[in-house]
C-alpha cells in the first residue's frame, strides 16, 4: 500500500513537473492529459469490470458537444461547462447502459459500436446545433473561476486540465480501492460466483458504467474548452479505437495504464506524423504489436515485472 501511495504521488508530481521540463510543449501536454483522463475512464470498464468497449467516444463526444453548446448559448464559465459535460455523458451512460449491459463479449462490442455510430450520425444531422461535419465553432471561453483567462501559450489550459485530471484520478483511486472496486474485480474474474454470493452484479456494473461515462464526458468537455472547437470525429469509431489502443499500451486494470499509454501514443503520433506523415499509422500498429508480444500486460505490467526482477537480483 505504501508503494502504491508513493506511485500515486509520483503521478501527481509528473503532472506538476511537465510545464517546467517541457514548457514549449504545453499544447501537446494538455492533449496528453485529456486523453489520459479519457483512457482512465475506459479502464474502469475494460480493466476492472472486464467489459470490452469500442464505443467510448460516444461519452467523450457528448460531453464535448454539451460543454461547447452550453458555452455558446448559455454561460462560458469553464467549471460550469465541466459539470454540464459530465452530466450529459452520465445521462447517456445511464440510458445506454440499460441496453448494453444486457450483453457481454462480442455482442457488447457490436452494440457499443452501434451506440457511437448513432450518436455520431445524430451530431452530423443536427447541424443547426452541432455544426455537423464542419464542427462546433465560435466557442469563446471565459476565465477559469473568473480569475484565470486562457492564454496563447497554453499555460492556463494545461494547469486547468492537469488539475481536473489529478482530482479525477483521486476519485478513480478511491473507487477502485473501495469495496465497490473490489467487487468489480470479482465480477470480472467470475461473474457467476458473484451472483451466487448475493452481489448485485447488474447494479454494480451500471454504476461503474455511469461513473466511466461521466469521466469521459468531463474529458470531452475539457477538450471542447481548451480547443474552443468540437470536431465531428470527437464522437467516432476511430477515436474509440484510439482510446482503447492507449489503454492497451499502458496496461488495462493496472491503475496507471492510462498515464503511460496516452502520453506514449500522443508523443509517437506527433513524432511519426512529422517524420513519416503518410505511414505513421503503420508505425503505431507495429508499436502496438511489439507491446502485445513483448509486454502482454502493457507497459505498466512490464515495468512492474522489471522492478521485481531488479529487487530479486539485489536480494
């Protein structure tokens, strides 16, 4: 437990240290932070509940559109927009979870794909509200809490996004370390046995589904606010796949998988898109294959195994 707490602290220290180490890459760092939050939200379902999803972008996108539309038509205060984005995604998670959680495995994957396609097409057709294929434009955010206006250098955007991620991680940590979190792991390992001992499996999964959707919606709201634009591909199958790839790279169900997978994916995407703009997806695919074959549990599991071997050698 002590080592886990120390690693939790290391995550928070890394968030604080990034602007000092790489002050010229704050925009990239903000994107890493937002995608880490989204990947962390998916981890609750994939890593801890054992529910493989390919439609998580539906919650990210609905949170982004809700926050963007709220800023355009009601109030441009960022914190209020976060609440609106999270609530919109939670509502979608509550409604869609009733249907999706009736199935498992391949059926669940297909239904989650159908969900994100429905939300994407709805956003495309409602061009009068969402901007359709042109995206939601004209967003202009007010200062955070009325005190910190967004600047051209991205400092406020990064600190704002990193603060939200840190608070969300503390909440995520509390959930997975609780009795509720342990019951999710039990459901992942043996759902029939959890039913047999009287655990309300369906209620627990629905609750986890809504929590995950809420965190993804907050990530989407952050994206809309710092970019002041919402693209249609924010709610797409491709983006859902990218989130899952980030989680696989870092390690699903490993607590810190999202914090390794999302930065690695964003950094490699940025680097390879500059070095080989026509084939960068190929290199991302090869990197994913290498991780799967050489570190099946993701980078987090590989690093944990390496640390154990080092301790054994010293002993």
